[in-house]
């Protein structure tokens, strides 16, 4: 069964450094997302992406964050200047368009980002 | 304020019994509700989706109900097995917020003992 793949599985970085988290969504999916989960807390929406632009973003997704789909297969999340509070598991997800709203999200297994 | 609440305490049941997990929400008018399973260190895995005009959905040993008057969804696993042990998340999509801006609950951990 096709799956969403994320790399790396674990990223350690120093505060203030830039990180890029990478994802390969399922190939025929059209909607792409980033969610994050701080240890022991809820899964939180960051951003959705469709037709090469951001369709929606949360208040967490400030100017330090950006997303890109550079080559038609990869989907990346960049954090320009990491803070300690950015330490979390970052999940990429993708979905098909449905005839009705509410197509299931297919999540990757995440990148654990540790900011020291 | 808007809230999605799931039992924060783990639910312990014996193999073969039916597990029932609860998701309550306040100050939302969700267009639909989804249930996901999450294993430690892994991403959520989609299980079932139920829309606001549906009362019940089934898939194999799983059943979801959705009561928009009570603002509650119940998730049932019948004939539970130790392999069902995981954290189960409910997620809402608010009407009018666009595609898949899901708001997740904190999840309920289910432990099924042999």
C-alpha cells in the first residue's frame, strides 16, 4: 500500500539554525499538510497546501515557517531560525480530493525535531 | 472556548470485550469527525469518518456513532484484541474552515490484556 515517507526520522539542531524537513506524499494525492505533536500533547495543524500554494495555515505557522513543493514529488517544511519550543514530532500528510469533504489523511511516521 | 475532550486516563479491558471510547466537543459545529489510531513514535492512521448527517458507521469490528445534539462521538471496538492496544484520536473539521484543517483531541490510550 502506498505510504507517505518522511526524512530524516530524527533531526537534532542548535537554536537559531535552519532546518528542512522532507516528505514524499502519496503520488496521486493533491492535498498536502504539515502537523506537529509536542511530546505528550495533541496533534496540531500547521499548514495545508494545494495547487502549489498554501490553502490554510494556523497561528503557529508564522514567518519562521515555509513550505515548498519543489519538484512535484517532495514536500518540504522549512524552519528558518529554530527555537527550543519548536522541538516536536512533525508529521506530513496527504489526501485525495473527495466528492464530499473529508477524505482521510494519510500520515507519515514523522520527523522528531530536537532543538538544543 | 472550543474544546475537544477525550478520556485522558487509559482504558484497560480484557481481550474479547468491547472497548468504548468517547469524544466530546463544545462550541464546534463540525462538518465531519474522524477517528485515528496512533502507536508510539508513529503517525496517526485513519480508521473511520462520520459526517454530520450520519448517525453510525461500521467497519469490521469498529463502529462510530455521532450525536450532534449531545456533541459526542462514541468509538467501539468489538471483540478487542491485544493488537488493538494503541492511542485513539478523534479529530473534527469545522464547517467552513477548508479542507482538512483537523482539530485533534488528546487521545485515549487503550490497553487490551490477554
